């Protein structure tokens, strides 16, 4: 075995397959993960001097032995249990190609709260430590440990042989991606890594649509913040800093998904992102096509204003660029009673007023948006926007 076999990424890639194999056998999720963690520690100790021919089989066998040892330490057991425990661990099924997908479904079980689904996915599928997950979400390690423990307790005794909901898995991955770049772990890149694996496990086009959306958005990261860590909006970004290879990959994946002619939310959002990425200059943005995609996106919801306010606000911006700022503002007027108390509604109004040349109204809208924003970086950005348009007034 080469030193690369001990690379953290290589070990992390084995975790979901080994853990899924143990859970498939009927092992308790919590106990299986504990046993696997012990096997991983043993691997770090043993492999440099005695590398196995099959790393996955080795980890599975050692973890299974740990589970057997744990059961043997219990005071009460039946003769049947003694007989079973005396048998060697069952062989590893090497062609279980859907292990990662299976484990994702377990972590995204419907009985778990979204925050627990995210944490358990990062722990079991991503292979992150509890400390890393806690650091990424700015919570104490003890708090995250309790959250993960509660999630495992919820899964205890649950049947794990039922098909999962892919839509929930995709939503959890998008939540992880949206958490962004915090602490010692780049959650956006971690979500992309897991999404890549997922696309190999399922032919569903929405999985590819989500991966494409992540790549097309992540490609802009180098231009998303200035030297002082302040937000730079899409229309003001230095597009020469965008990752063109990531954009090209995202477009290829999106095209393969759209070729199935089963468009869904993530494919549509990726198509909008691709049109933004395709414009070498902001003036070259194809707003007409973007508006058409937003029409499709809004059409997916029975009550889009309540169910998908981000989509209807995005569509209002597109209307403003295609039909004029006044038309975009009229679109936002129709949303006032439902989402008029949200900071993004005021921010969109500020953008459209600025587009219309009404800098006084834009400054007021940006300031109102800043007063309602909860994210510090976004609030500071909106305050600067308000100040800049005030300074630009004749």
C-alpha cells in the first residue's frame, strides 16, 4: 500500500460504503458507526506497516469484530446469540454500488429534523468529525454531539429497508452547500463531493441538476468577496476570476440532465446560473432566457409566492431587466402583502429602483433591507449599498 492509501480523503471515501454494509446487515446505526470509528483508528495504526489488499474488506471485518466484542461484553445473552457470535463475519458484498445512496437515505430519514439530517449526513457520509461539523455551523462541539446522538437514537429500531425520498436527500445536500464556507471545513465543497458520488448511484436527472447548480455557483467563489471579505454582487464581480473549468463541467452535467426532458427545480436553477456564467460582461446577460426559466421555476409551485418566494423575487428582477424597472417594481408590489416584511423583498426593490435611476428610493429600500437582514455580512453589504447610492445622487 502506498502512502496515498492512508490519505484522509481515501479513508473518508470508504466510510459510507462500510457503514452502509454494516447497517444493511441489521446492525444498529449508532453501534455500527462506533465500531467503524474504532476500525479507522486501528487502520491508521496498522496499515503503514501491514497494508491490506482490500481496504474496504479489512475495515468491514474489523468493525464487525468490534460489534461482536461489544455484544460479548453484555451480561445476558441466549445460546442462539452465542452460536451466531462464534461464526466469522459474513463476506463483504463488493458490488453494492448503491451503498452511499442507501446511507444518505438513512441519514435523511423523514423522522429527523432538517438540522439533524444535515449533521448526520456530514458525520456518516462525509466522514467529518463532530468538532469539524460544530465548527462549520458555529455551535459548541457538545451541542453538535447531542444533536447527532439524538438523531441516532431516533433511527434506533427504525426499518432501514424502505426506499428513501431522493427529494429529501437533494434538499439536505443543498442545505449543506448553502451553509457555505465557514470554520475549518468548506461545506460547499463537501456538498459537491457527496453530490458527485450521488450522481454515480442514481440516474435521476435532478441529482445531476443539483450538482450542476453547485458547480456553476461555486465557480464564482473567487470573485464573490473583495480583499476585505466583503460581499461583491454578481453584477459587480470580476468575471475573469471565475473558474471556467468548473463552469464547463457544470454546463456538461446540466445538458446531460436536461436531455432526459424531465426538468425539475435544480435543473432550472442550474440553467439560470449557467446563463449568468455564460455572460463575459454583465451587459451581455441573456435576461430574456433567464425570465423564461424563471417562469418555468415559478410554475412548479401551486402557490409560488408562499412556497418559493426566492423564485418569485428572482423573476421580478428578470422582469425588470427585460421589460423595464417599472415593470419589475410592479411585480414586487403584488408580493408586498405576503413577503413584504422580508429583507430580500426590500433588497430587490432597491436594485430595481437603482436600475430605474431613482437613487433616493433605492437608498431607502437598501437601508430597510439592511435593518431586517440577520446575516452580518449581508447586512453590512446592504448598508454599503445604501451609502453608495446616496453618495451617487446628483
